[in-house]
C-alpha cells in the first residue's frame, strides 16, 4: 500500500492515512487501501484494536481529494459516494474497537471518517467540519446521516449548512469528539484507551459494539431484542465464567476470547 501505513504495536493496529503533501486527502486509491487495511485487520487475531490517524503534523484527513472530485460525473459521483459509504460502514461495524486519533484537520471526508469510528480523541490543534457546501456539494460518505445521529439535527445542520470549521474544544463541547488532549499526548491517550478496552472481555466488547451500532439503527424494541440476545449469547462463553469467577476471587480476569 502506498498511502495507508499499518503498524501492529502489540495488538493495537495503528492505521495511518499518509499523503501529507495534500493533507492526507482521500483519493480513490487511498479509500481502497483503507478498505484493504480494515479487511486484513478483521481476519487477523493479532489485531485487537485499531487506531486511525493522519500522517504528518497538520492533518488527520482534509477531505476527499478535490482534484479527483472536480472530474466527477453524475454516474461516477454516485459510485464514489456509494463506495465510500460502504467502506465507512464496514469501519463503523468493525468487530474490534476503532479509535480515531484526530491530529489536525478532519474536514469533509476526513470528518466523515472520524464519525465512522467508535471513539474520537482529538489533539487540541484539531479542526473539524463538513465544508462540502463551500464546494457546491454535500457530504457523501455518510456525514449527513452520522452527524445528525451523533449531534441531533439542529447542530448537524448548522455545521453542514455553514460549512464552518470548529476547534477541538468546541467539538468536545457539542459531543463531536469524546476527549481533547495536548497534541503530544494524542497517540498515547488513544493507545491507553485502546489497551483498557483490550483488557476487557473481547467477546463482550464485540457484542457491545454490535448492540450499539446495529441496535441504534433499529426500532427500540428490535434494538432491545438484539441486546437481550447478545446478552444471553455471552452466557455461553468461557470468558463470562472467567470474568465472574475472577470478581468473586478478587483477582484480574484472564480472558481468552472464547
Ligand atoms: N483535496 C486535494 N488537495 C488538498 C485537499 C483536498 N481535500 N486539502 C488540501 N489539499 C492540498 C492543497 O491543495 C495544497 O496543495 P499544494 O501544496 O499543491 O497547493 C496542500 O494540500 C496543502 O494545503 P493548503 O491549502 O496549502 O494548506 P493550508 O494550511 O493553507 O489550509 C486547509 C489547510 C485544510 C484549510 C485547506 O487545505 C482546505 O480548505 N482544504 C480543503 C478542505 C475541504 O474542503 N475538504 C472537503 C473536501 S470534500
């Protein structure tokens, strides 16, 4: 892969979008490489958590590649949006935790990529926004849907219609990011949170992601049905027995992903 780097640090896969000359803009090749990276990580038992970040000092991802977008036709435009939506959906439904470490500009497709992650941690230098209307388009990688679900329609429309960029503190205040930390602590904070999640029962973590991400797209009753089914399913695992036994024996659980 040319534009996406991966490094497995003892179970935490760091996925870096790395085209710093264009602030890590997502051209078709980069989107495809992201797909490859996540497909490989899905099957790889040595990967237990993913942290997604941007190469260089300035950007997480500054959006879709405007050079490429400027050439789109109605047909290729629709296909581009559908391909991006499919890949971002697979990130959102990834069975292991995915944390966005937002190290700079997260604009347009970059903001949409962060929205597809399970948890967002931002450096105090980060700026986020959906500036598509300034280019005469709208977000096309799920941003209109995920932003409205995360923030409510009012705030989502304000950001989408103005195209304004907001700083990390404001993003935290409105719930767009979970946490803001000094730039030099970003990766350590993301890794620490990833490792904390990795210390929990992995099958339970997987079920929790599914219950929240799939369940919240269902009518409430069906979401609750999914929750109860997954809850019951976990009773069949060795990890449940170990987790409860360890509690009763006042020791740390040794989960085996079984
Ligand atoms: N697509 C393609 N190229 C991009 C890009 C994008 N989304 N974002 C930045 N770049 C390129 C710039 O064209 C520039 O290339 P050049 O050095 O060949 O001129 C390089 O990255 C550096 O960007 P520059 O604009 O000079 O940096 P800046 O610090 O002055 O501004 C931004 C940073 C992020 C504010 C500005 O680059 C920007 O507005 N980018 C577009 C954001 C956007 O609209 N994204 C949504 C796309 S749907």
